[in-house]
C-alpha cells in the first residue's frame, strides 16, 4: 500500500449519520439560530455590524452602498448567500421590525405592508449610535477574537454591548430541536430594572416586573395580557403576550361614525390584514361591517365603515378581534446561548444577571488594558524626565559615543524602551515647557492608574461604575425622548363582551333537510314543499326542520356523544347535500338518534336514556361540542349498552316501557339534571332492557300508534309509580313492538 492510499474504516451507518447530524445540529444552534445572551446577536448580525465598523460607516460618516457592505461581510466573515446577509441588514434597519434600529438605512428598505426592500445596489447604509455602543471598547481588549473562516483575519466572538440588546430588540430563530422568541422591550425600563438588580441582588422577578411590566413593540398597539400571565411568562421564560390594534371612533356629519385603526400588532403585514378582512366581508362573515379602506401614508390609517349608525363599535371590534389578526399573540421563549455556548431558557432576572455579569467582565478587561497602557506610558515618561535632568550629558553621549544606546542604559539605568524613546525624541521637545507638560502627564496618569487598580480590586466600585454607565444610557434614551418613549400601552384584559351571533353570521330563514341515510342540506326560506324535495335513489325523507342560519344543530348518537354543527356550515339546497358523518367524527357503526335545533341564548332540556334503562336530564348549553370529535355527555356501561334516545322535554310525565312489556309512568321531576354522567335507573327489569320512552303532558294523556291510528289513554293511575320501580303490563292493544310510535 502506498503512503497516499486512503485508509477506509468500517463504521455503522447509524453511527456515521448520528455523528454528522449532531455536528450539524450544534452548528445550527450555536452559529446560526440562537442569539448570545450577552449582546443579543446572532453571528450574521455581529459580523455585519463589525464589517461596517471596519468600513468606518459611523453615524456621522457618509452612507455606503449596501452591496459594498454585503460584499465585505460575505468575503471576509460570513461565507453564505448574499441575499441572506442583505435580509439581515434590512431587518436591522427597519424601525417597524426592531425597536432600536442598529443600521441607518437610506433608500427603500421595505414597509409594514410586507413589501420587500429595493435591491442592495440601490440602498445605502451606515451604523446607528446604538450599534456603536454595542462595540464600545472593542479595541481595548474588552472581548476575545477568533480567526475567520479562511484564517486571514479575526472576528469578535461577542460584542462588549453597552446595553441589553437581547431584550431591547428581542430575537427570533428556529434551530434543530429548539427555537427562540423574545419580544422587544423598552430600554429605559430595562435600565431601571438593572439598577434595581444591582442595588438588590436578591430581588425576584416580581420586583423586576415593576420596572419592566411588559414588552414594548416597535409598531405600538395595546397589550391586553393579564399581569399574572405576564409575570408567569417572565418567571419561566416561556409564555405569550396578547396584542390588539389601537383604534378610535371618528364621528361624522349626520350622526354616523367610522372606526380608524392607527396601530396594528407586531409582525402583522398590513396589506395581508386588510386582504383577510376584505375576504371575510365578501363571504358575509362580518355583517356589522360595510366597508374597509386603507388611507395610510407614512402612518397607519385603516378605516372601518360600520353597516349602520346603530352598530356598537365595541361589538364590531370584538368580532374583528376574534376573526382577524387585529388581535394576535407573540410567544415568549427566552432560549439563548449562555456564555455563547450553552443553550437554555432563562427567566427575566437570569437574562439581566447574565448581561450585568458580562458588563463586569468587560469593565475589568478594559480597566486592565488601560492600566497596561498607562504603565507603558509612565515608563517612557520616567525616561524623558531622567533625560531632562541630565540633558547635557545625554547630548554629549549621542554626539560622541559610538554606541550611545548601550552607554545610556549602563550610565542611567534606563530600559531599552526608555532609551529608544529618548533617541527618537525631536530637538524641539528639549524646551523647558515640554518638561513641565511631561511631569503633569506623569502625575495625571499615576493618579488614573491608582484609581483603576483600586477599581480592579473593589467589587463595590465596579458596580458603581456600571450603574453610572447604565444611568447615562437611561437618561439618553429615557421615556421622555422620541426614541425611548413607550409605544405599546398596557390595558386590562378585555372582559367577555357578548357578541351576538348576528355579528359573525347573517341571519336568514332556512329549512334543514336530513334524509334517512343521513344526507343533510340547507334550503333557503321556510316555504319548502316536502313533496318537492328530492333524495338519492334508495333514500327517503328523514327530518325537515325550519331554522335560521344563526342556529346550531345538536346531533345525538348511540355512543352517548353530542355533536354540534352550525346551520351556516351546511351545504346549499342544490343536489342531495353531504353525509352528516363527513361533518362530524362519527363511526359508521353508530346510529344518529336525534337532530335538534338550538337558537342562540335558548336553553333547551333533553331527556337522555340508554338501553340499560339509565338516564338523566341535560341542558343544551351543557352539551354543545366545540370540535368534530363531539362531547361525551352520556357515559355508557361496559355491558354493551347503547344510548337509546334524546327527547326534548315538553311535558310533565315520562312513560317508559321495557322489552318485558311493563309500562311505568312517573313525573319528570323524578329525573336528575346532569351535565355529564351515566344517569339513574329509569325502570327496573327482571330481564330485558328498556325498549322505549316518551315525555308527554298529563292533561293530554299518553298516546301511541296502533295499526296506523293514534290511541290515547288518559286514565293512567294503574301505571303511575315512582321512578326505578317495575311498572305494570301495558294496556291491551299496545303495539307488539313495545314502541310508542309503533
């Protein structure tokens, strides 16, 4: 085998795949998706800002083309696609995306409608003052550097970060198996919280939320989350915040009004929001709304025109909040890189503590660097002073000696650095005034070094300095400044406003038709002729019920479940409709026992009974299901029992008959009312089960069908008894099927 031949190792495929996927996952988590808790930046943002600093694109410098910036970032630091880098640049410049922009953009950088920015060759950029603050001290050995991907230069591992950018601007990202979502906050409030944390290290999140009560989104809006929920979110690092658009009522001439939306929730595209509302309007899902207009210019102005002047603005907006993105939720998942390496979810206090710890490290490193600079300068100044005291001898040595450097070191005890400085001194520096200036500089630097050395050894002085720096930022970006003013206001969680169903669904008269085979449809109007209704071949008429589009259909099945279908969701009258089982999750083995119409606010009462002679009364408000899976209301035993019937209570007596032909009549009041359960015994049997049950009015008597004719029995004394008794044999001539309806 030659030396150049490759060595092939046999590795199980699962291990090779696992190792490579793990490496990919770690790279995604650390190098791409999750921000560092110390400066709040991902690598692409950090490289972008650092490259712009290298290009000297400071706030007071002229703009440079974005294409130039992207080219430098891609060529020197970030070997990925130019569009991804430009997208990151654009986002940092959008004042509706980040609370405190880090890049000052010139040109078309997109808008809140969701329009993209112009191509990078047309836009220009430079750093903002806040971006410069993130890098403050970067040249004073404040942070560590690492080699770039090609090894030709160095890049910062983390920025010194003079302010907590992780919370001020927030972050979002999806890694492998984890994600992060941090909303932006108000910088002045964060500064106040950090000062409190420095003064009271043992404080709790409860104390900190007094200073940072909630996020502060760049697009404003109203935050309507409860304080308890927000506190829980900040304590655990996980939760969500409920946001609503800001709106106001404008009164018009003639007594009319219109609603104007001036701020929308964070990260909601205005154009898509308006498009969604327009779609609901066309589909007649918002009958209280007549029109929507976008009158926005640089600011947001979306006009909502109500159907008429009698519409309640609160009710109209509540219906829009429920149906559109005028209300949305922003999730909180403070999953960050702790120390740049370890991803974990932090609470509000832990994030602020991590930032303050970083600031302490930066202060110590910058102070140590400054002490080293002062020490080096003092060494040179002391050499200058020795030279001034012996100026004539120094001049003689320089003029006459062959090796003046070594001679001066030996004669005056100078260091190599001091002699080099003396030999490089200009003749004009030999005047008396220069000596006075050197002595003054020496004294000043000595005092500064002494103060710094005291700072390095005294923790209380360190926190005093950090607190002073934070107060400077708080003053600069205070709540009374244009940039620092809180944009998102807090409001109490909205009370449950009862929205009439008409606010969502237009009320119309319809006839609900359900065939024997379970095909259901909806015919407009109440004048449908049963003889004109056609059914599929082999199918016949079932239920024909007059209703309105705002009603709901309650379906009770033999599995003891109630299913709910909105009448407005039913297919139209053309054709044969659709199988009702397509609208609900009902097994083909189960039988539909009853269809009932329930109107909004109407509370009907039903008698539920099973084949094992158990039952109870149920209210319609308690049985409405919210999902296709239905709501299990009647619990069935393990003996194979099935639900038998669901009867609307329209009487004062109940008649039950078993398979043994025993009839029992007892008051409705003997049955308990339950929201869920198996129920009580209706009638006892020595053998067999319940065959049929009926609710009727005592004054009208008990009726049944015999040979197609109605038979009425009013003298029921013989069969009257208490619930759960045996009963007596049915009257002579009662149907052999043991059913009241034959």
